[in-house]
C-alpha cells in the first residue's frame, strides 16, 4: 500500500511541476492541481467547491510579477522545494 501511494505521489509531483514549467512559471498553482484532477470528476467538483475558480484570468504586469512578495493566502508552491 505504501509503495503504491509513493508511486502515485511521485507521479503527481512530476506532473504538477511539468504543468507549471509548461506555463513558464516557477510555482505550482491551483490551476495546475485542477489540471491534474481533470479526469476525476468528483475530485474536481470537490476542488471547485472548496476553491472556486476566478472569473477573470490573473494577468500580472511585469512589475507585479517581479516582486517577491507573497501573501499568506497564496496557494502556490515553489518548485525549488521539490527539484533536486
């Protein structure tokens, strides 16, 4: 059981990092998690009820994206925490 769970978590981690890299980001966002769960409708529905999607895409200007300030409610994970 532990080996199976370890394998699934390794796959999820790899996929989440790939989604973020593809979007040219250095952080994993809720959108990446939604993309990971796209084939599990009940899990996706649970995520949508817990974390509703924004109606407008978050387009940051260059000045805002360069700032290193991160709010406490920001649901992102730094890639450097998981990449060797």
